[in-house]
C-alpha cells in the first residue's frame, strides 16, 4: 500500500502565511492494539491499518517589533478514515474490564487548532493552544448488514474532543551571579 502527500505555502503578506496540505496516509496499529499489554489491554492480531485522506489549511500570523514577538495560528483539519481503529471496553470474568480494539468502517473527523504566543524581549513569554476535534460515525448502515446505522453521524465514543494547554515563563537574567539565568514556568493542560 502506498501513501503520499503534498504541501504548499504562500505568504499573503510578509507576516501572514497560508499553508495547505493533503495526504493519503496509513496508520499502523500500535503494539498494544495488536498484542495487548497482558493486563488491561487485549490485543487483536487481525486488526488492519487505518487508511485516511487528510486535508489541512492553516493561517499563520507572525510579527516582530523591537522587543515584542506575536505568533498566532489557526488551522482547519478534515480526516476521512476507513478501518478506523476503535478502542472498546469489554467485560471479563470476575467483574473485571479491559480494552479491546476493532476496525470500525468509516469515521469523518473535522477539527480546528488555535495557537497564540506572545514574547517580550528575552524576559517573558506566554502562550497556549486549543484543539477541537469532532470525530463522527460515517457509516450509513451497520457493519456487515443493510440495516440503518442508528448512530450514523453521532460522535465516536470514548474519544476526547477538546484539548487545551497554557504556559507562561519568566526569565531572570544574572540571577545570584553574572551569567546565571533562572526561568520560572507555569503550565496547565485540559
């Protein structure tokens, strides 16, 4: 099986860049997805790679003025996946549960990424990222049947759809002696 991709970029203005990319990609199953972990993950040796067609469009704004740097990016994602590898929770004997993996027909994912970062000289920077991913069941009929899929267009289960992170750093130069640098950072994730 062959995958391929192409990407291009164009500067609309000196500080504003547009990027566009497309790829036909295969995601191979991980070791845990295929063989399990001998504890809570049950492997599935018959699992097939995911095949996806992915398109990305991003706009990047980057400006530097004297001691101020500002970076902002917004990106849009579309991913059409066949043989999507889905993690399911199954019941085992003794009231225990484990994860198992199956190939699930088709899934359509649409998303947006936002990034923002500001830096003042080499003293302070602050920034963060936000991602919204909406993975939806794209099977009109139930797998292996002609019966209507009642979950068609529903969000895929057990899959986070929002992510965010934030960080701020303060750099103290010549701290307790010439040439020393102390950096204090605060980070948060959602």
